């Protein structure tokens, strides 16, 4: 059976999306930026592109250096490629944290959590942002651009980045999460 034009176009876009995410990850420098600011990896699929573009200057205002891993337009792409790029940078220690934005934030959270060492959290209000960092030591934030507006997203990002890890009684639980992960990453 010969594929039709739409199937060929979809396959090409999937490959281009994957290549774009891989190129962005490969181009990222592991050393500190000239600004001396902590680096936060940020990426989005087409549904989160506009919000990503609004959050980048805000990260600078907050004292961070955004590492933009794509996408760079509203053309349809696959969110797992960008979640993987951000999660990889965080897991390798190239960034202090990561932010991934898609339509609902769910798919990117699932994809990012497949990377060992990543504790991604979907946050949709200030309480979940605080809890994710304080209790769960989250290092990747996912946002749903179709569910929250830019102002709430800014508040969530600020709160999430500024909330310290609580340690203490929460450390035992995060250690158990890490132990589960290790059981499946031999």
C-alpha cells in the first residue's frame, strides 16, 4: 500500500521534530553561561510555544538563564521529543531545573519522568508548585498552556523555582521514589 501525501508529511514532521530536539540538546553547553546565572532548560511543543516565548524573558527577570530547546514555531511537533530534551539536560546536571509546556502538561510530565533522575511535576496552581518542590524535590516543571493563562503560569514558575526542597521527613519518600526508579534502570 502506497502512503498518501498526508502520511508522508506527518512522518517527515515527526523526524524533523526529533532532529530539532536532538540538535538543541547537543548544542547546549554544559558550562555556566557568561551571565553567571543558573540555567533553566525550557521547551514546548506547538501548543506551548507562545507561553514558552512569554516565560523566557520572565526567567531572566527572576535571575535565571533560559536554555531554549525548542520548538521555535507553532508548526505541529511531538511533545515527547521536547520533554526528553529538557529532562536530559536536567538529569545530566547541565541545568538547575527544567520547564516543559504543552497543551495540558500531562504528556510532557509522563515523558520527562521516564528519564532517570528526573522528578517532573505538572503544576496548575501555587499549592501544587510548592508541594512539588518542597515535598517531592521536583526538578522539572510541566505546564498546560491550554489550561492556564500567562499570568498564572508566571506565578507558578516563580513559586516553583523559589520553593526550597524541604528534606526531613520528605527525604525518605523521595529516596523510595529513587529506589523504585533504580529497580527498573539496570
